[in-house]
C-alpha cells in the first residue's frame, strides 16, 4: 500500500474524550504517534491511516450510580457496611438486600392501594455483570441467612409433627415457631374454591425454592401460601427458557408469582392442582452475553417486571476485609419472616395502606413517567409502564423493613410520604436508566465477525498476524471458518485496522497470508 502524506498530529484519545464526543460522533484514531510494537519489516517513520473504532465501542449507556442516600437509615447502613467490609458493589448489595427483604416478607403482608386493591411485595432482581465482579458474592450475603432461617423453620416443623414437648422447642426462635404453627393450622383448613386434588399434601414451611421446574416446583408452590423466593447464581439456567415444554411451563408459573394470585394448574397425574397464593420473589445473576437468551422474545413480561442492576465495576482483585453486619441482617430477615398475617376471610395477608400524604409525590411521578413512556418503545417502554408499581412495592418494602429494624416487631401504620419519595428517587434516578441500559444491550444487534476479530487481535497483542496460525487455528478465535475469516479480515482492511504485509520480492515459495495490526488497536486507544 502506498504511503500517505503525513497528516496533522492527532489528539490523544482518553476516557474523558470518549464521553464528551458521545455515541453519535465518530472517533478517529491516528497513527504515526500511536504507541505499539514495531513491525519487523517497516521503519519507524511508516504511518498508519486513521481508523474509526466506533464499531468496537460498547453501545450501552453509562451506568447510573445507586442512590444509597435514598435508603432509610438502617437499610443504608447494612448496604454500606457490607460494601466496605466485603469490597463489593453497593449496587449489587442494595439489590440483594432489598430483594431478600421482599422474599422474607412474602405473602405475610401486602400493600393496600388507594383503590382498595392489594399488591403483593414480590420483587424480581437481576444482577448483570462480567465474571468475577461480585454478583454471586452479593447473592451469598443474603443467601446464607435465608437458608439458615429456612432450615430452622423446617426443623421446628418436623418436631411439631412428631409431637415434641414444648420444652424441647425452646431452643428455636419463638417467633419462628409461632409462624410454623400458624402455617400448619392453615394447611389443615380447606381453602375456599379449593378442589380435592392435592389434599393431604403437607410440605415443610420455608422461604427458598429448592425446585425450579416440574413436579417438585408445583409441590412447593401449592403449599406455599406464605410465598417463596428463587435464588439463582445463573438466571438463564434457573428459568430454563427454551429448554423444553416443561421448562417453558415452569418459567411461566414462576413469572406469574409476581402477581401473587390464586392459581390452578392442570396436571396429567393429579388433575387440577390449586395454589392458594402463587407468589415468588427472584434474586439471580447472569452475564451480559446471556441477556438475549434469558429474555427470549420477552413476551412473558420478565423484562418489565425485573429490577435490572448492571453497574460499571471491575473484576474483584482484593480479598474482603471483614464479614460485615451479618448478625444484624439475619435478625432483620428473621423478624420479617415472623410477621403475623391477618388470617381473615377477607385477606390472608396483613395489609399496609398508602398514607394520604403519599398521593401527591406519587401522582407527580406518574405524570413524569407517562410523558417518558410516550417517548420510548420496545422492552424499555414496558418497564416504564410499570414504574409506578415498582415504586409503590419498593416503598412498602422500605417502610416495613425500616419499621422492623427499629421496633423489632409489627408493621407500620402506613407507607408514608417519605418512603414513597425515597422509592420514587430510586426508580427515577436508578432503576429506569439502568433498565434502559440493560434492555438496549439485550435488544441490540449482535457484534459482527469483524468487531469480534478486532477485539481478539487486540487481546492477542501481535503486531503482525498469520491468518492460518493466528486466526483460523488460534485458540479462542471468534472466526474459524475460512470464508467467514476472509470476510472479517477484508472488513478490517477496509476500516484500516489491518493491512497486508509487504512481501520481499526475493522471497521464494508459496507466500503466507500475513497482516499488520494497527498499533492504536494494540495500545487500546479505542477503548471507552
């Protein structure tokens, strides 16, 4: 390729420049000044043409920061202290702790709206991120105390069924024993509209779903009037989308748990199976590359129902400093599990009404969200349409959890204006922009072979590549077929990312196909 005339010195591209230019402005990277390995057959004065790396840059919007100050005092201290002790993202911890509170409350308490309708406090939360950024570690913070409570409830249940003496049960928490006894009593009372199918099924009380599909899932849900919680370190596996007809059916059943309504399932072996209150909270994690398969065609409402949490966070390299406030979190979750439901004919759940003063801030937010919805489309439009529901459920969880942390028992008289304003702040400044970030990435076109190959070459760090050795046969290469590789290499050549190596006229034998790689690509100057 003929040398080009020397161009003006290109400005150095740094992270700030990328954000100032924005997504619509092409970024041109030059090359006489770019650092990188020298080519073995070229002089230092050889100049590369500029190239536009916009096709390599992420299309997702920047991640908002979780507004920790919006949380009430006790919840805020839990999140901050765990983050500082275990060196984890505040975003992941806030999502995990709030969802754990939702799962612990279960169907024992519901929100009473202004129209007299009740809303369950089920929450779906998806922690999104690359491997080793702390998603699973954040889930583990709440998983251990929840499993401990779950096991204690099942122990107490077994002892009661065996007719153990009262003195032998004293070692168990009094409130947990009361909750178990109340549940056993309810399981012995035929529920209105319940058929005889499934009579006699007595499952140990608990919080955590241990089965995600098939008959095991149905058995747990049919006796789970207090609600259940799904914990998964890989959501796409737990929800089994597309795995089989049974997987699809189980996924649909779990997603209906967001609404907490009575549900009838027809089975071949048992006929009609009645679920008195199908209520499930979900806390799970997945990687960005799996979002598309997790959401599927998104017609089942998972995208709109889920609190998406996808912070800009680097893989963790430091070890935790301390365990954090484990005991305080365990006590709070135990107290929430021990909430006394109403157990009346009108409602099994205890009801917490919205306070009259909560109307104004909620209506003001709804007007803003209605205007926003008119400007959106696709998956994000569905999420915006549920913004008010996200805010009221979150406000009720904040009010109940904070009341319990301060008082140790009972429920607040109402969900007050402060809780609504805090929830609106979190939805507006965090959940909405985060949903736009995640759902835009999930619906964006897949990267082409050229972009994948360019990133692969950047990671490899070679200034000159052999097509056969470094592309077609290289471990981890995104293009292994000759035709696809040829098309990707040609696109990179047209984009000035690579150029053919000049062959020495004196060289004998069949020439190998070699390309030089742009030094700016190897130096990472294109990264946002």
